[in-house]
C-alpha cells in the first residue's frame, strides 16, 4: 500500500520568501507529526496533529512556522519569510494515533534550501 | 529535560563483524525507546521499540537492543553486519505523556567488505 508521501522532494527558495510543504499520510492514520532534520542534528519535533484535537505546536521554533491539517488527512507546513537557518530536511510521519506506542511511518522528506 | 545522546557520530565495521551502537537517554519517567534506520534516499524505518517487560527486544533485520535502566542506555546490536546495513541510525525517546519525541543526532554506519 501507499506510504507517507511528501512534496516537493526538493525546494530552493530565496531568503524572505514563503514556502509550503505538503504531507500525505497513510490512509486511516489519525496522528501526524512534522519534524525538522538539520545537517548533523537529530530530528527536531515541530508539531503534532491527532484527529480533530487541537494540534500540539510546542515544537514550532518561531511564529514564522505554521501548519494545517485539512479533513484529518493532508497537512501543509508553511514557513513565512524564510531564513537561511530554515534550510533543512522536513520530515512528516503518520501513525494510527494510539499514542507513543504506535509506530511512526515516515515520508522521504522535503529538502529545503534557503539562499 | 528529556534528551537522547548517541556518542558515536560515525562507525565503520567490516562485513560479518558484530555491531553495537550506543544510545543514552535522559528522561524523568519510564521511557518508551525506539531505534530507527534511515537508508540513503529513504524515510526512517522503525527497527525496534521498548515499552516494558523483557529488557532485550528483538527487531527487524536481525537487530536487537537492550534496555539498561541503571545505565540509562538502550544500545543497538547485531551479531553479524551485512553491507546493506550501511545507513544512519537514530535512537529516540517517546513520551508516556504528551506528544513530543526526542531523537538523537544519529550514528552513521559504514560497512567495509
């Protein structure tokens, strides 16, 4: 079956521009995570969606970052006024939504480069 | 604060040799522990996880890990490494409350013939 997909796979933008990154989770998965993986760093938690509950935004690094999840499925991570330090691989993961015991299934990521 | 440390940035082993990747965690309660593998161009894949019970857990691809509470460690092992095991390995701590997972910085594994 289809896994988690992310688009675009690569994005190059200029400093100050806005970007949108898309995540399509596995069908039926109610939980969705966004992470950021910077060079030489581990994965940094950004935001968590679970069903119709209010998202956990505690990991968002600044108010330039926001995310939505429409219809409990597709999610979009938006970065406004991008900065060079935003350059990283952005990973999306989904799970069945039964808590931390669930296996997270990761997408291949979007590599963002801010010039 | 919760954290995960993977002390080895890069490890090189010969094919057929044994492997141990180190992971230490800092967590205020009984942790949920995970090992993920990231092959080039691939998403992260779960190798194994620990929540409770037997402290030695078996995973996919012949990997195992042992939870040692006294050492705050969850080291990953494999008795005989294959060339296809070359990848980046991440240890993670999951919440037993809340939603935030903490990942280590990863260990890059090179396998030489």
